[in-house]
C-alpha cells in the first residue's frame, strides 16, 4: 500500500514538472556531461538495430537519442505528463516508427503490453530510486530480455562523496540523508512530496546474480560535482575541465566507482 501511495505521489510530481522539465535542465553543462557519459556507456553494448526497453523514460531525451542512432525504443513511464511530452517530441521529430510508448510502472512490468523480448533494458538518472521494491523490478528483467541481452541502470548509492562534504557548509540533513534512508528519504518536486531509497551496486548484483553476469560499474559525478551545485561548470570552466578529465580516467576504479552521486551498472543475461 505504501509503495502504491509513493508511486502516485511521484507520478503527480513529475507530471506537474513535465511541461518545464526540459527547459529547467537544458543549459546545465554537468547534466549534458552526465547524459553523454551514460549514452556512451550504453552504446558499447548495443548491436545495430537493437531493441531497448526504457524505464522511467521521462520526456524522451534518451529515447530520441537512441532512436536517431537507429535503435528501436519502447519508452515507459508512470507519469502521464512525461509520456505526453515524449509523444509530442516523437511526432515532432518523425520518430514514430522507432519510438513506442506505454504508461506502466516499473514495479508492474509483468503487465506490459509490449513484453519484447528486448536486447537491452535501460533506466537513467535514478528513476529506480523512487521505489522500495527494487527487488521486484529486477526480478522481472529476465523474462523481458533475449538470451545475452544486457541491462544498464543509473542509480543513487547510499554514499556520495560530494554530498557528504556539504556537512562543512552546515547542511547536515543533506549530507547524511543517504545514510539514514531505510524508511525512505523525503524528496519534493513542484511542491509534491514523495520518498526515495538508495541502493548500492551490491544490492543489484546480488539480486540478479543467478541470471546475470556483471559487465561493469562506473561512478558518475564522483569527481565532477553533482548537477544540483548549480552553475559550477559555467562559473569555473577550467576547474570543471580538470575534474572532468580526472573522472573520465578514474570512473571505473576503486573507490571512485562507488562514491559518486550516481553509479552506472551494466549486466548481461547468462
């Protein structure tokens, strides 16, 4: 029951934000860096013409990117507002043959009308952190993927170096919110409150170990600051370039791959 309530609250929040979502983040250099990192990570696993099931697809920025690269994307989201924006953009770009849409919660993937199977399952930018039933989501992947299919998930871990450093600015609640989130950490968008939960890579790997092999883990915004530190790259371009270069070199190394604002984890079906 609590999970259903939280999903409805999150859906309401993102539907409210959907019409301004792209405008809010269009000029953020670090968000552009994050998208480029994630997309390049995914592209290394895709063969020409691969089909992708995208979870929490939002306004379709990633769906359209992969469609324009020649892939077929079934873009799903619980937010009606986000789906409407996605459909508008698909029609505008003439990508109807490559992008299909469906309103569906990732906790109810068994009810998908388009069950594939797919070559790749993809979820970007912590959409999966909006549920305390991630185990249920992960359990549905095996049936939705072809043999040898791959999964890429971008998730918020329980520790973020940059976030913890906010303790020195007196922001104690933000600095430690991931540590004390077993019952969910409160988040809000457009005045609507819902909860988020944090998951380390080990949780996902252990849940999928019987059907999947780990391909790799990268830290994202480990050395580069999180995008919510607004204007950092624009105000300090030389520092940003230095940090970006360091992260690009160390993204897959210990401990950096575990202490970013996000991590990117990919696995392959056995």
